[in-house]
C-alpha cells in the first residue's frame, strides 16, 4: 500500500515533466513537432514586392503522455484549437531575396478540467535565399526567428499556457529541388535555443537546445493543385527545473498528408491531416487537422 502511494506522485511528476517538454509546440504544432513547422513549398521564392496574408486553423487531440518511451498510467486528454495569423513580405536586401514576417498565435487549450485561452508569443524573423533558381526548380535558404515573451501566461498553470514566459531563437536551413517534372522535395533543418522561464509553477525552468528535420514530398496534380506528404522529427530539448534534470529529451516524430489548391489566382487553400508516429517524452497526438488560407496581396 505504501509503495502504491509513492508511485502515483511519481507518475504525476513525470506527466508534468513530459508536458513541460511540449511547451508552445502544442499550440503552433504538436508536441512532437518543430518550433517553426514548415509546409510543402514554403521556401519557393516569390517575386520581390509580393506580400502574403496567411491564416491557419489547427485542431489537435492528445490522449497520452510518454516518458522514456513508455505511456504513463495517468488520465490525460488535451485538445488545442489554435489560430495563427502570419504576414510575409518578399523584398530585396542587396542582391538577396528576404522575407521579413510576423507570426501571431491565438486560441484555446483544454486539458481535462483546466483551460487557457488568449494570444500566444508573437514570432518575428526572415528567410534569406542563398540559391534562387526557379528555372531549375531549385532553392536554398537560411532563416532566423525570435519568439517574444509577451503572450498570455500564468505561471501557476505550468505548461497549460499560450505564452511561454521566455525568449526563444530558431534557426532553419532549407533546400528544395525537383525530383521529376511534377514531384518536389523539400528538406528543412532546424536548431532552437531557449531562454529561462523564471515562473514555471514557482520553479525556474531551463531547456537545452533542440534540433530536428522536416521532409516534404509534393506532387503537382496540376499547376494549381498538389498532394503532399510531410514528416517531422525532433531531438534534444531536455529541461531542468531549479537545476534538476528532468530526463525529458525529445526523440519524437509525426506525419501529415495534405491537399493544396488555388481557388482563385490569388487565394490558396490547404488541408492537412495526421498524427504522431513516435513520442519518447511528451504528449502523443492522436489526431490533427490543419487548415490554411493564403492570400497573395
């Protein structure tokens, strides 16, 4: 009986640590996803002077929490309904094409009897094209983003927040090329650095750098319509609470299948569906639906 009483708090602590590993990824994307998840064709260069207004709606359900690759025996049900507003401007910096942009997440997160809603931490950044050869269908970029800790945050709620109460920096590199007349391959690498959250349930939370890869295959059914398959894998990001390692390093993956098409010359719609494939530490996504509206301005 005494052993049972001790095991339950341990499971709850592990669940809290696994949730901490999720962070804002549960808002912009699954806990098993990149800090700045990309979509197929995101790094195709558009002409300088182009503006994009983008709206996302993302609904995801998480039914389980994992620690050290094992599902924890704790009741769990997390649902996220998240919108994202994004503005992207294509312009020239010397001889290089760049895209200054702003990303603002908002919405609601529900986990059992607890919920949080409001606006998350805005993200600012830009991509820079090192290779821009549309005639060869080949592009390469480097990108940098900063997440600003001004979103809604309540330290007593722990990981169930739209804001993170910390700075975050994300570096990405990408390479896109045609594999055939109608088949495109996107490869994206990411590296993320995290500031300190000094009010995580009354504790100080630090997190090691995380890194990962994203792969997109996109098949053009027509000049205006494409099918896609996306794979995301993330590593690292172990956290410490008051200096104590939580052993919550990520080794997580997920997939999405999608259909995108232009419904007018300047409006594109995209639908994606998927879920987690593997979660070592964090919450496992049982289902996800992403909708995206892009308006070329």
